[in-house]
């Protein structure tokens, strides 16, 4: 005789649909469910899984980090000339999240970027440098299998709340929660003795 286990209220660890009721996001999910089912490309499956994710797991990516992750031109040993590999199709950076501007980054190269959302200044700078800012439905028409694309994510533990979690990002001690408006100094929010 087997044991009758109660699985009635047990949840599986992964999402099958997004929690958001945004109609545009739901349409993208419908599109990429079709593409992941009908193509053998792993790209569509990864994009679909990231569309399901909470916004906390879709951190923003800046223009400076996009340009840093662009493949650099390869230098040849003969005469030190730079040979740039020019594929038939231009590379498209794909971000399932928001692309933000970086004011410290003065000159951006020509970039083709596909994202869920662009900030106003980021989109203007991409277009001004001769690049393109694409949406995911445009990407699905151009590259249905995700060839010549580069999937990029932001750092998930970069948000302020993660500074207070013990043991994250290799830190031994977490940052304490301090009352807002508390005075800083010798007497305020300090322990009375030295801890070992």
C-alpha cells in the first residue's frame, strides 16, 4: 500500500503565466509561447521564462553596460590592423526589462536594442547614435529563432533591499535598518560596547 500524500495546496516552483494583467505583456507571452513551441530555438524559451518573472527579477540595464558587453573588434597579428567581423545581420542586444540612460557615459556606439521598456532619454540616445530601439513583437518578426542576438540581464542583487540581507553578495555582515531621519553621530544608532 502506498502513502496517500496530500498535494492539494502544494505549489510548483515555476510560473506558467505572468502575475501581471498588463494586456501587452499577455500578448507577448502568447506570441513567445507559440514561438517556443514551434521552433527548436532555446532563445524563445528563455525569453518566455523571463517574461513570466516578477519585476524584481527583471532589473534595469544601463546603456553603459550594454556597450561594455558588445563584442569588441578583433586585432590581427599581421601589421596590427583591426579586422572587424561583419556578419550579414547586425547584432541585437535583447533585454527582458528596462533599458536606462547613463549620464556619465558620454559617447555611446551604434546599438540595436530590444527591450520591454526604454526610458525617454535612453531611447533618444540610441536613435541619435544611429541604432534602433525595438520591441519584442518587432524582434519576433525579424529574428524568430533569436539568431545574431545577445541576451543580457542586469544584476539582481543590486537593489537597496539586498544590502540588508545577511550573506548575500559574499558579505559577512548586513547593513542595519536605521530609522529615517535619525541623527548620525557617536550617540545615535550605535551599540554601547564593541561586538566581537
